[in-house]
């Protein structure tokens, strides 16, 4: 999956706006191609512009070790996701991004998003301060858009190389299960991202470094995909 994003605003004090452009020609975004956007805002005398170079093609492998166990592990269909025991999640099913013939270090982002609605029935995979379940007072922090309990994001630089018994290069992330804060259904995404988005996220005042000229924000691109899984206490019955 390849994506391009643009987010911006006139100044850090102004309300952010999002620009959605629909390509009527339905051109396919190509990996390792450069794209440029120009925006003219009525009443603003400067031309807003930005460029992004799309990362190399990256393909998620939901079953890197090839277990092929029915009803277990990741799936691409949210209506037909498998299950995985919390203690075995990252051991049996590492997040594996296939970068094909590209062996290099990539800007990499992962996100673990709990699909369960807020409920005091939601149970922590690891008790927090002696609590095993959410309390009513935790509803706001659970639902926070960027730093809430239900969404865990990580951004870093990871090397892609050829693992034993494979021919393609892979980014392998094996130690991530602590990001599953609760038992339940999850949407898990993994992408390699361009420099614009990477700088936008990790740098102080990143909106100044997102590749947008004469405006603030970022114009970025990513390559990767999304999978789904249900985290449970015990392994699925075989």
C-alpha cells in the first residue's frame, strides 16, 4: 500500500486545515517516484508547494515463519482476523516488512490501535498500578487521538536485510507486544515513510520541517500496510 498525505496551516496559531485532492485520472502512486503539489489559497499571495519522494515498495508479511495455522495470527480482513496469545504475539508473529531487493536503513513507523470501544470490561494485558481493568475515569485518556491508551505509535530507523532461508530483504520487529495494552481486537500498521513525515514527527516544531514551502505542515508518503488480530490470553485451540 502506498500513501501520500498533506497537512498544513497558515501559522502555528491558526486552525489547521487538511487538503484532500482527488485524482480523477486515478493514477497509481509509484514507489521511488517524486511527486510535487502546488496550492493557491485565495487571499494569500504566496504559492504553497511541496515535494515528496515515495519510499521503496514495502509489503507486510502477516505470517513470516509460515505457521499457516487456521484461526491464528494476523489477517488483512478486519471481519476475519485470527487470534494470538499475548505472551506469544511477537515471538510467533514478528512485524515483517518485505522490502524486496532493497537492503538499507528505512524510516519506519508502526501503530497498534485497539478496535474495542471504551468499557470497564477491557482488561489490561499487564496490570497497571494494581489495576487489571479500565476504570470510568480513564475514558478520556483511552480515547485521546494521539497519546491515548488505545493507540501506540513508534517511529525509528530500522535496517532491512536478508534473513536466513529467505531471498528478499526484511525489516523485522520482534519486540512489540507491550504495545498491546489490552486484550481484544487490534489494527496493526507498519510503514516505511519519507523524510518529510519522519522530520515532521520527531523534530521539535516539526511542522517547520515537513517539506512544505510558504505554509506549515507536511507533505509525505509511505509504503507498507495494515493487518488485524485479536489478542487473547491463551493460544487458539488447534
